[in-house]
């Protein structure tokens, strides 16, 4: 299926998604909320890769491989992050990152 | 015309879902919105004629990551007052995000608009598989990725298991 898209519009959409994710990663206090924001930033990078592959990459399939490996890394990242959240919850009975201040000077 | 309508609908759904993920107070509702964002991103990838990646996006983000997030929320009991606490440093986060958006949007608008290459959509899944598993292609990367996932799995089990200490 061949659809025509505007390059700048898709990239701007990915930029918007990345920046909203950045806001969430900085402003959220729940560790799970921060991880969800990181996932959105990773999805913005996915959109970017696919768009650039559609428009500029030397081989059309290159962006597919990059995206698949990005998904692997992102899945490993969120799996470890959520495991850390559960470990944190076991230890301090909260998943809010601002309440974990035992190492604060 | 149909392209424009589909793109505007997808874009609006994406931005609405993304704002909901970061602003909704209840983490469980945010997780549902994250599922919506994942589905819309899959639609956008399909729109860019990468059908196989769109299916992978659905499987990995909606199927695996979404379920993982929801199960973690259910395993960590939340304090009900967490939903009412104000975000103390959200103005700093807002300023950082707006600055980054301004800088990136400026550079995107200033850069030349590209047109899609002819024949860019004529990529087949057979080519993808052949290149992924050929030693002159991405086979090494594939093996490293599987190793990474195994290590992540073991580490996740190690961190979350009950300890006596």
C-alpha cells in the first residue's frame, strides 16, 4: 500500500511525542510513570527511523533493522526498569521516586 | 485528500494520548493511554509503508510492554494520596520540554523538505528475513540482541525475587 506523506509533518509529530515524553520523564513522580514516558520517547525515535528510512536511507530495509534492534533494547530497558521498580517497592514500600531519599546527603 | 485526513486523525490521536499519559494522575489510566499511543504509532508506521514493523510494534509495545507495565502497577500497591500530590518541579520540566521542542521544530522547519524515494515501499518480508539471518547481513546483531534479552531476563528475575536479608 503506497501512501504519500509529508516529511516535515511526520518528523514534527515525532518531535512533539519526544518532547511530551521528556516532560513526563522529568515531571512524573511515580517510577512506572517515568518508564512509560521513556517508552514514548523511544516510540518517537521509532517513528523518526522509519520516516528517515522511507525518505533518505540508502537501502529501504536499513531502517527496518534499526527499528527492530531499537525495539529489542527498549523492551530490555522497560523490563529491567519495572523489575527495579518492584525491587524498590519490596524494599521501601513505595514506587514514588521522590519518597526514596535514603541516600540523600 | 484521504491521506491528509488519515494523517491528521492519527496525529491528533497521538498528541492527545501522549499528553494524557504524562498528565493523568492515576497511573493505571496512564497505562491505558500508553496502549492507545502504541496503537497509533503502529498505525503511523503502517502509514509509512513499513507493515512488518507496524505488526512488531503492536506485538512488542501493546502486547509485551503494555502487559508488563499493567502487571507492575498491580503488584505495587499505591498510596491513594499519591494521586493528589502536586508536581513540585513540573515547571522546570515544562520549560525543558518546550525549549527542546522549539529547537528541534526550528531545525525541522529550516531543513529542506524531502520527497519519498520511488519504489521505497517495494520492500518484501522475504528480503528482510534473508538479510536478518545471513552472516553477511545482520546475523551478528541478531545474536547480540538475543544475548541482551537473555541477560535482561535473568537480571529481572534476580532483582524481583524474594530475599531473606
